[in-house]
C-alpha cells in the first residue's frame, strides 16, 4: 500500500458533477462532502486496476473525520444523542426499534470535522470525555470558502456576453503543511502534481509515511464493550448508496440526513455521458445494530474484518458501487465501528 497527501494548488469544487449552465444558473457552491469518485478518476489514469483503501481530509498531520450525526448543537452546546426504546408516541413511517434523543432545546445539525483522538473516545462510548464543561468540543475545517465571479467573453467581438454573469463558491485549502486529502492506494504515483476534477485544477501529491492503521489503538476495548452490551454502531466516512445487510444483526436505529443526488460522468471511446442518478447517504450517518448471532465472539471478529476502516457498507450497483471481494475499489461506503449502549434513564 502507498500513502499520499494530495493538496490542491488552487481552489477546488467538490461534488455537484452536473453541468453548470450559466444561461440558466447564476450561482453554484462547492459541497464539503468528501466523495472519492473524482480522486479515483485521477488515480485510474495511472492504472486501470487501482483501488483506494482509505481517504480522508488531513490537516497538520491530523486525520479528520466527519462529525457523527448523533452529535449535534442544542441551544448553543454540543450534545451526544442517547439510544432509547421507541414508545411510538408520534406518527412516523420509521420501523426502528430505538430512537436517538437529544433532550429539549433548539437542535442544529453541524458540518464539521473531528480528529482521530476525539473519534476514538467516541467509538469507545466515553461520553463524558467527548465534550468539555462548557459544552464544547474541538472541531476542524481544513479549508475556507472563496467566491469568484465570472462572465462569458465573446473573443471575436472582444466584449462580454449579456446574461452570462455568474458566481461560484469554491474551497481553498489552508496554507498549512500536510493539509489536503489523505489517500491510501494500491499503486505507486511517480508524479509530483496531478489534475483534479472536471476543471483540471492542479494539485501537489506527496508520498508520506503516516498510516491510518496506527491511529486507533483501542480496537480490543471497543470489541469488549460491544460484547458486553450486544450493541454497536457503524459510522459512515464516505458516501454510500444503501446500508448493506449484516448477517446476525438487527438494525435498530439510524440517523441519516437528507440524501444528496449524484450523477458522475462516464466515457466510452471519445464519448462522455452522465451516469444514472444515485441518492447517496452522506458521511457522518450513524447506524445502530443489535447482535443476534449465537457466537458473539466470532461475529465481532468478522464484523471488524469487514467494516473497520474498510469500504464495505454498500449495495452493488453499476457503475460506481462495484464489489471486489466484498469491498468497493473506489472507497465508497467506508466505515468504522463504535460501541454504544441503551440509555436506561430516559
């Protein structure tokens, strides 16, 4: 395996692969969702058999992960949701056995990132260590927004075109060492720079010795807590099309926000055309499970083999959700596993 940090040398636009028609639209904004498809396209120029095993934002050497959706801001303070039995007190089309509650107050969902040090405490279900006495926690944003204005130019007349003024909100990565995208892949990249995205933005790529596998030292403790409660949760780190079936478990609760629609571009010979539309689940979604397997020890070991920092949480579907020995070569459906417990006092 080879580990790289890819840092854009200019602004970059993430997501929104649909064409931007300036005669019909005047504004577009980059998403902050880390979708590995454009990065897979970059690496596939080097080798058609490439696989991405892991991808994340990185800042000053810190691996950054999406803040789980069961951590929200309530009345100005961060709060971790509690897993409680559903009492069917309201009308809903959800058949989940449990609910995630946050108490009273105005609830605000967040679009932020946390480092591996905080995430490991979250996965260990150490709620008291996640948020300080002021109700805050340390979050990161490795990029800033940068708005640019454009207008179409008629080169023959040397004039601007009426009705073609538009605005674009890009991401610009902080000018800090080792800030950008961390990619773990199966191929060796000999170049110092690559082009990224449909606009072919230049990006510096540097081989590094940091390895994500060494960031989490308490897998055994997480396994012990899961064995004790018979419950666990899966945190989604990259987009996916659907939760896959996990034999020996029951899905009892979930927190997913509104999906976003993605349609990439495919190419056959010299012809490019859009793929089918996918309704993707955003990174940060959390899925709660109850173990029903008879051999709990064996089940937990197999669970970690498949879903611990592996892109296995998806349903096979052409063209992006290919399955190679149960994993996705593009790194869609990347997950990590955490312990959880039922709140008895709710």
